[in-house]
């Protein structure tokens, strides 16, 4: 992707100045570096989200392919599928979907071996469950993994996720509050005529007619995709959500105050998506001019967040109280250690502050897989319960990915697993600047 044209003032001739640091509300900043898209989310001038689309990314999360089964791996009970003539995806049996020819109902795979359902050369529609960045095999940890794919295709909107292969509407499993689930199910029942709609928590304060409009848009999109699922050549059918779309969708439940950008192409792209899924945000998209806007990440520099981004590449975080958090990637897991440092407060008080920052760092660095946290030792089970509750609260409503807290081990470690959509920030950053 080539460097886009810098934004120019609107037809009125009025130059829109970028907002100065220190303002309240959720703000989204869109920048470009060497053909890679960077999108930062600020709350009270503090970095709370960072999405990067490297120009080297070969498979984007959420992309839909008309793929050809290359071979069956009986040992893994999986199939390798040719996605686009170049990239190969890995389809596990649990992600297979089989349609009953008589009823049209889709059934989840796994009851029988995948080799009895799929055969080499067969054409199937799949969706990328993870992004793919090629790695240099000479680098440490440079193992090249195939992107995981699924036949259970979903189309994300702002408030709904449309799953055409599901037979019923439902509320996202990530929403655990019973009262909220009941409220959302009642709203889903009022949509009528559509099946396979998954309600996001952000829809709680949304009018039903807005949900019906979005369901119709997603349904029409799926019908348009179906037209292209034919032929014997594997190909990309539709790209998954990019950094801009992921960011706006992930913050649908919050009041977005402003979207700033300096590249005209980004303005048109953001405006087009918002006109479809978020009409209320169209007037909040601001193309801005900077004296040095041809400089790298000029908008980020102006808003003074370069230092916050750089800190995400360090293996430690110093809390305001003087305590510290050490983050290390070891074999097959992420290890996080909390140290009291100069903080003389109780271990529980330090741990509660650390829990908030750990959840933020995991989200910003996009850490995934198995995560082990070594908090400061606490006095009793009651304090442990308070800590686990605080940690869970720090993730709920803030992290767009699925996070599971598995409790505390006998040795006092907290175990967490997090499913990622995209590679870790470190990998995406290295791919961007390489």
C-alpha cells in the first residue's frame, strides 16, 4: 500500500486543528507508517488501545476464502487448505461445518474423523481465525505457523455479529451478567426474520430499529458473498476488518468523541464504514493538518503518545506507587511478576493496582495463550478472592478478546488464557519497521 495523500481542509476552506492533549472522552487517532496502518485509542489522553495492520500481513483475521482442501492430517484430525494459491490454512475438525441437504441446517464437525467429511481437492468456504505474518526462520522464535481457519463464518457489525451457519439468535457468551443477557435476548426476539444474530454487549442501549437495520445489512452482505463461492480456484473473497474497523467496533459500547486522521484515503475509508454501521460517528471524523504532517507518525507525535507506545516494547512497567511489573515471554507462556519496590502499602493494595495495569498491558501488547501472574503473597483466601474479582473486572468490557481467569494455583500463581485475533504487538511492530 502506498503512502496516501495528506488530508486537506474541507470545502469551507477551514483548517481543522488537531485536538490538544488533555481532553476527556474516547478519541481514535489513525496514522500510517511505511504503508502500515496504526490506530490508537485514547481515554483522557492515556493510551488504551493500539491496533496495527503491517503491510507484510498476508492473511488478515476475519478474511473469507473460497479454499481448496490440500491434504488431510489424520494425526491432527485436521485439514490443510489452500486459501489463495499462496497461503495454507489449518482447519481443525471442531471448526468444520456440515449442512444437511434436506433441512439446510448446519451441524458442527467432530463426530467423525475429518477425513470422512472432507477430501483433497474439495472446495469449501473458510474464514481466518487468526492473522498471519511471515517470519524469518533464522530469527529466534521464527517458527512459521499456518493461520487457523474455520468453516463457521461470521460477519461482525457494530452491535451484532451475524453467524449464518448458526440456527438461532443468541447473546455473546462473553456476557455473563444474567440481567443483561435477559435484556439483550428480549431485544433479539424483537428483531424477527433473521437467524444467526449474536448480540454484543454494546447493543444494550441501542434502539431495536438500529439493530434490525444492521441485521439486514449483514444478511445482504452474506448473500453477496455466496454469489462468489464457486469455481475450482482458491481465492480471497472478502478481507476481514482492518485496524480502523476493529477499533471502532471494539469501542461501540463507549462514547466515541472524535476520530482524527491525516491521510485523505483513511478519511474516506473511515467515513464509508461509519455511514453503513455507525452513522452517528460520521460527523466526528476529522481530517487534520499539521505543520510537520509528512513526518512519521506526526499525529501521534503531536498528541504526545509516542513515549506511551515505546513503553510497550519494554519488559517492565513502573506503577505510580513505585511498585513494578515484569513481563517475560518464556517457553509456551507469558510470565508476569509483581514487585513491591518502593511501595510500602499492603500487598493487597499493591496487587489491586497491579491487576488493573496488568489487564491494560495484556490488551495493549496483545499477549495471548497461557499467562501466569505471580502477585505478591496475600494473607488469606478472602484477599485472594478480592484480587481475582478485581482482575476479572479489569478485563470485562475493556478487552475485545476472550479472556479466561482460571483461578489461583497451590503455589499462588494466577492462571489466565487469552485468545488473540492478531499476532502480538511486538511481532506486528517488527514487521512494520523491518
